C-alpha cells in the first residue's frame, strides 16, 4: 500500500488528467487578465463598472431582478438563508443531510446565525416531493442543491422541481437554489438557467467549478433581497475594497466555458461507460446527468491506490489524487469533466482503461 | 456650489494626487504578477506554499507564533474578539467610539457574534490609561487602533501603550491591536512591529492602506488562537479556495513599500506645514505621527469644493475627492501619504498651495 499522499504525489506528476480544466496555478489568473487594460478602474466596496456590470449580466442570465458578487458561496448561502429566516421570524430551514452548509462550513449557519436545519431525505438519495410534503414543522426556507454533489451529482427530474416549488409557494416556504454546479446541469434539463431559477426565490452560483475561475460566487434574487444581502455581506467581512481579481476571472472563464457544458456532459457520459466496462467498477449515477459522477470500485482503498499509481506512471494520465474509503472493501472518487479531458491523446486513454480493467481483474 | 460628486469628478481628472500610491486600477494587480511564474501552484483552502510562506513571514515580522491570511480585516477582527470572548465566556469588549467595528461594519460584531462593546473615551480623543483603569465591568478584550484613523491618525505615546498593556494583563483582559495602519506608525515609535505587538495578544494588519495591495489582512497571535481563527474563517465564508490574488499582491507591495514608511511620515509632516500656512486651515494632528492627517478648513463645504475644483483644473493636482462636512462653517478631508506625492512636480505643488492660500484669503 502506498504511503499517505503517495497517490496524490503520483497524480501531480501526470501530464494529463481526466477531470477539471488543468492545473490550478497562477497562469489561470494571468490568462484571465492578459487582455484587460491596466487602466480599468478597480471596483471599490461593491461599486464600479467591473462589479456592477457583472452583477447585472448574471442577474439577467439567471432571470432575477438583481445580483451581488460574493467572495464565497459559503458566505452567500448562509446570508440567503438568514434573510429568509428574518423575513418569517423563524430560524428554521431544511436541506439535504450532505448539504455544503451541513458538512463543509464548520457549522457557520448554526453558530453565526443560530439557524436550525431540518435534514431532509436519507444521505444516499435525493430529496423528493414526498419529503417536502411530509414536513410537519414550520420552515422559513428549503435549500435544494442541483446537482447533489456528494451523491455523484444526481438530479431530480424537472417535474419534481416544479412540484416542490409549487408546494413551497403554497406553504409560504422560500426555496433557495444551491447552484454551485447549476451551469453544468442545463444540458440535462434542456432549459435555460432563468427557466430553472424562476422556480426558486434565491439562487447561488459558483465560478470556480464548471467555469474554472479562481473563486467567487453570485447570489441573485429580487431587489429587496439583494439589498439586504449587501448589508450582510459587509457584516460577514465579504465587502472587500476590491473583488476584481475574482470578478474578471469569473467573467473571462464564464465567457470561455458556458458554451461547453453540453460537451462536458456528453464526455462525462462517455467516460462513465468506459469505467463501467471494468470489473468491479460502477458509476453514480449510472448515466451522468451533468459533467460529474462518482467512480465506485469494489476493492480496498489501498489496493486501488496501487493500481492507479501504476497507471499514472505508465500512461501519464491522472484519474484522481484522492480516493475516498467507503468501506473496507470499497472506495470511490469524483470526476468532474472540463477542458482537461480533450487534451488526453486517445491511444493513451485507451491504454489507461485497458490497464485499469486488467489490473482489477488480476486482483480477483 | 458644485453639484454632488463634481469635486470627485474633478479629482479623477487630475494627473497628480497628494495622497495614496496612484490610481486603484487593474495595473496594480498586473504589476504584482508580472514577475510571478504562471506555473506557481495556487493555494487551496488555506494550504500551499503561497499562503503558508506569507503567513510565516508575517508571523515572524509581527513577532507572533502564528498568523492567518484573511480576505478582510472586518472578518479578522470580529473573529479575534469572538475568540477572546469565548475563552472568557463573556461577550463583552471595549473599544473607541470611532472604532471600525462600531461605525463601518453594519454591526456585524453585535449581530453575528452577539458581542456587546463598551465605548471608551470621547469621540474626539484617544483612549488613555485612566479610561482603561476606570472600567468597572468585566471585559474579555480591549481593542486599540494604532493610529486612530477617524481622528486624524493620532497615537498614544509608547509609555501609555505599555501601561495599558500591563494593566490589561493584570486584570485578565486580552489586548487586541487594530493595526490597519501599524506599518505606518513604526517610524514615529522608532520600534519594530514585533516590539509593539508583544504588548498585544492578537494583531490585525492590512495590506491595502500604506502597503497599497489589492485587499487582504493578516491576523497574528499564538498558535492556539490562530487555530481557532482558521475555523472561524471558514464559518464566515472567508476560507476561499484561492486567496493568492491578494496574497501575491500583498507580498509584492509589502516588499516595495515597507521600507518607505519613514519617507511617507516625513512627507506627511512637511505637507501638514504647507497646509497650516494657509488662512483658516489646520491639521489634525498638528504634527502628524504617521503618513496620515486630517486637513480642517474653516469654511463651508460647498465653498471649499469650488476652491479645490479650481485648483485641480489649474494645476492638475488633486487634493481629495471627498470633503466631509464637519459643521455649517467647517469641512475636512483625510490625507494619507504614499508613492503619489513624490511624483508631483515641485513648482506645480507650490502653485497649488499659493492658489489655496490666496483663494481662501479672498473669501474673508
């Protein structure tokens, strides 16, 4: 078994990677700024053309009245939920047990905002209409994440979304969209972002996942909501004097990649099939509904690390830097397709999958 | 009287400015990144050489065990006070009535952290030892701002700092330094940052004031304190996947300008004398103790706007973009010296001050 991080080190040495847009290095910023006139004025505390124009562009794209740029989605989403809770005078929301706010934010929502979440559905499945219908408590807001990242990027069908939205409106529950990967699911739904967002009262989108920017997020909603969000942004320490390093990169890569989401989605489906052809390998979901899926392998993590490290060394293709141990006999990893995939020479990729299938079969 | 913002518009047209380092435009970022290798790896959620090396550099410079980079001082300082309050189990702190947390943060400290501040001293003077001695309540933390920006950047003498520090330690009150402009006061105290910081339990410094970076802050203290601060940084939404646009610019301009603080200080004293030579003009403090001071003019704001706009047009030198109305017959503005001052041709500057003195005298 390789030492801790040996897989990551082997992964970092590879020339090609299955997932992502390429290395997260300073060139990402340099490329975004190459064509920018140095005389362009900085944004200053939320004011100025750079930030206001991008907020307007995103509000229009998402079909909302207004939008505000945030340094992070963590900040944007806590604030969205807080505003809806304050409106109703009730600090109670609902979301999936594997919601980002529940598992990745050190309980900021609870500690900073004293908001109590109700966990809807089991960890390994999506929230459905019955889950929402069966809520007996009063709630200020329900958060839905599209796609549900931690379970492979699964999606409810559009009818379910419409039904949940209708139900929430009838019951006076605000519906918030964690759209960290919203751009990536538009090809599956065959809908515009604005069509989907009209089902929600507030929407957060991210610029460093499918878009591949440096960091940053947009929160969109009606004008009154956004006015309140701007005040909370200052309270959280997010109203930086200048956010343009993130805004200009977000704008640049949004322009580059928003039109490629269909391609990433098709490639994800193609790649999932390649994985499924190997013994003991499956994907979640079986047929991807976005650019992402989880690869599940029915062997112990340490054994699979050896297999992958050998493939990386031989083919110069990295599948992942981190395997997650699901159980003693099972591990998994996430794949999110981006620009990196098309750079892999076809014969190398064929060889990598031949090696994977052969090596896993040899383990039996 | 010029219309609202006419002074600001005239100011923006000027080629030279008294204060600052030059225009806040995208070139600030481009210059900082010009010599950076694009292959340098991004920081990822607080890890990586770019962020860890700079944190270590700043911890050493400030004489503290550890440091963490924050996107903003607003976030860093609320968190520092929260940690000290949690340690004592008492959400009560003290600071100056014109403290940044009191007047510029939409009450984030109170609303997000339920911390109650005691306001020490009157608005128009510094906190002194007696103010601290006379506190009858239990407190978790006292915040001192060096220099006290909103009253012209005034400073207590070093003995007073030592006495306050000693008193707080005896009483079990943590002492936090709002060092947004700490670098700028080192020449006056003739002490290293580390010497001053050893009087304090925690320290925040900023990189876009005297240093002239894009944004960002460092919070420094002992290792346990910083470990807690890192958790709170995530809760606040400040643990961005990548902060390197701010870190690299902070590092770049720190290197450029930390050695120029003495020069800015000397120039501030020189410039203050020039202002004082005009009728009805005074400075606060009379003799600057850092790179900054306030210019106070005993005429109505609208009248002075006309005077300044005429000077800008004639000399191409901008004094300020914003006058603050102190009363019906008095206005003021802030000057913070930086690299811009040395670029002004001497004869033009002479002419600007001749015009200022003549025009104000003509108003009598």
